[in-house]
């Protein structure tokens, strides 16, 4: 009996995966080098795109800090801490309980976004709105219905300020939808939806808390796409020259108009012998080409004739400017 042939170890034992390359060939690659990607989501941004988005939101945070300070009539500091893309399920599972979450929608964009604020910070702002010094409570707790209604004034200010920093979409406006205190009950997006998370730190005086604005990536993608620089055209198509606009102030201005023939030449001696009744012979081609001048500047060509018993010249063409 012949000995059984040795079989090659399965690919899984070697830690390799059989893949198709861009050239259409099959190759074995290490499983650790392969990264999964969900093509239904576009949440992977290039470094240049993240930089442009961060610059826009840095302007928003500085402007928001100034508006909140005026609204609360108290010093309010705010800084941009982080801007990142995280999956919806991973983000909501990491939120503490309780957390004051305000749901809002930015029309005409689709989807529901979140404003996530710790109850301690929300209660501090409510205390200031009620005329207090803006001190945090001794023990964190959920907001009452009256406190939620008061904090909504701050939330609406934040939404409107964010919308105003997107001049590319002038009709962008936010609408408050609902509230939630437990992230496990949120159902505003599918678990695999990529979320753009804007993390800000700050507070009244020396207090420092974290506040987050969370947007589904498909919601803000139309706005982020407008931040991309326009492509430079290699060959610009020549445009039609625009017709100059007439100034009505020139309507009553008098312009001297003269019509002349050119082409007949005579010697100085013949000119001195001219007398009344002499006939000068003109070539037909010369007679049909009358030069019309405006302020001694040749502008048109024409042919002579009569109208209503008077000599006239009919314009037949335009003399191009040299």
C-alpha cells in the first residue's frame, strides 16, 4: 500500500486569507492585514477633510461661547476638544446613565441629531437662568419638566448658532424633537450608522464639563461635501462677450455725423481748373461705398440714395475697430 499523500494545511491555520487583487489574480494575504468596511456608510474621512471640518467647528465653538456668555450674562468658556467618527451603537453604549439628551432635526437635512449634556451642566445653566449664580447641584439628578423646558432655551440657541455657520445652505434651520435621559432607549439610527461627534469642554467660570453634538454622517454629508475645494478646470471655455449696457444719460447728447466718398483722386492742377457745372466721374464701386463717420471717426459703410426728396445714406456694414 502506498502512503497517503500529505495534505496542505487549511488557510485558516496559516493565518492567511485568499483574496483577489486589483489585477484579477488570487493571492494569500495575512488576515491581520485585511480590514472590514461597510460600503453602505461613508464615515471614513481623509485627513484633509477632517482638517477642514475641524476648522469650521472651531469657528462655531468660539462664536457659541460668546453667545452663551451674553445670554447668561456671565463668563462662559468653551473649547473644541475632539471631532471624531464613531458607530452609533458603540457611542450610545458608552454614555452614562442618566444623561440629558436633546433630540433635534436640521431641515432640510434628513435624520435626527443629538445634543448630549451631563445633568450637572444642564442644572448649572438652569440655575443661572433662574437668577442664581450658576452653581452645580450637590448631587447629580435628572431634570424635572420645568428644568427641561428652561434648558431648551439654551439648546435652541446652540442649534441656531450651528446652523448659522453653514452659509452654503441658507435655509438650514433646527427643530427640537424630543428628550431622553437613558441612551439605551434611543432609536434614532441603525446600530451600524456612522456618527460625527463634536465634543466641547467648558462651563461657567472655572467649571468644566463635556458637551457633545452628535450627527448621523449621512445627515451632514451634503454639508461636508460643500467644504471640498472646487476642481480646477484645465481648459476654460471662452465666454461670449457681454453687450455693454447703455447709459441713459447719453440719450440727449448731440453727435456730428458725416458721409464721405473715397477713391477719387485728382491732381492739384485739375482741382484749380474746376468750375461750376463740371461733372466728376465716379467708379460704380466707389459710389456704392460711402464712409459714415461719427465725430470724425469712421464707424459704418453705406450706399447713397434719397428718401422723401432728400439725400440719404443707408448703412450696409460696420467698420471694425483697429
